[in-house]
C-alpha cells in the first residue's frame, strides 16, 4: 500500500531534520576509514550502522531543541518550524536512534562503544547546552578526535590510532564548526545562536577555519610518515590550499568567497589524504 501524501511529507521532513549532508559525510568517512584500516566486512558494516544512527540522533536532537527558536525566527528551511514534523516526534526518534546507536556500538566491544559515546554525546551536549555559548567548539574537538579511535578500537586487537590522527580529526572537526557558520550568519542572528564562531564573526571564522585545516594536514603528516607518496602529496596539497585560504581570508568580498572555496577544497584533500595514509 503506497504511503499517503501526509506520510510522505512527514518522512521528507524527518530526512531534512536529520541534517542529511553532515550525516552522510560523517558516516561515509567513518566507513571508508574502517575499510582503510583493515576491519573485516561485517565490522565495517557495524561501524557504518552505528555512526549513521549516532548522526541521525544528533541531527534530530538539534532540530528538536531548536524548534522554538526556529518558529520564532520564521525559519522556512526547518521542518519543525513549518509544522512538517512535530517537535515531540523529533524527540522520540532522536532518543530511539541514540538507543539503537548504543546497541550497535556495543556490538563492536566496550572500548569501541566508549569512544563512540564520546562522539555522539559530544554532539548531544552541543545541541542541548553548548551551541549558544563560547564553548561551542568543545564538542566538535572531542567528537571528531574520538571518531578515529572508535574505528581502530573496533579492530582485533583493539588499539588507539596515532596521536597525530586523533589530533587531525579534532582539528578537522573544529574547522567544520567554524566553516559552517560562514554561510549561516543571518540565520544564526535571527535565532539568537551565539557560539564562538558567531561571536568572532564570519570573516574571522573563515580565516580560523583555514588555519585549522592547515594544522590538521600537518598533524596528519606527522602520523603518516610511512605512507605512500600519493597520500603524502595529497596531504601537502591540502595544507597548501588551506594556507592560501589563510592568506586570502579575512573578509566576505569576492576574495573572501574564493578563500572559502579553497578552504573547502583543502578539507576535501586532507580527508582523502587521511584515508590514503591509514
């Protein structure tokens, strides 16, 4: 029996409310990293399921918590603000995904589950408490720093990745936090979000994100000493693109927009180099 129009609308709203782009991106990265470090196929699938459920819970929690602010600001891009998805339903599916995530993570072992808990609970702490505060950056550093450890602790035997890998993940997470705000200045102002990037301003955040990408590339290079020439070359290229973003950033003119694109390109190169060097 085909779904009704109202059911289809609700499902579309749930997809939009989960923040699909970062959800897919983080899940794809963790899955690719799990394959790159040699986890068996079944464990790669479990990593993918656990990370997907964790990211779904974080995204739905975010839109549930933000619903009153989004309604007050008239956000037409938010399903909870337009009535497409009831906020109470977002709370239910967020908690349900969190519980299912815990089960999938535990199937990979207690150590792996503990590391993934840092990632997922970091996202929840951002949604529930830290998003409008100067400490908004902390969950990003913790969550993305712990994500590579979740993958390697799911191996047999479990082990931590090199410190440079965890530091590189944390720095990339921080860069994502500062980069995300550049295109959301008006929306954040309308909803009263005053995290650290918003307090610094979009122009400064752009330059900070570029600096963080360069530092991430350098950190990963220190951990990839035995990697192949291609991986090292990609990481170096990412560092150089990020440095160009640092030089050109600092305003929101055409030059600043170029710096934004260069920084995004640097992030992509650093992530590819990260995976190639695993």
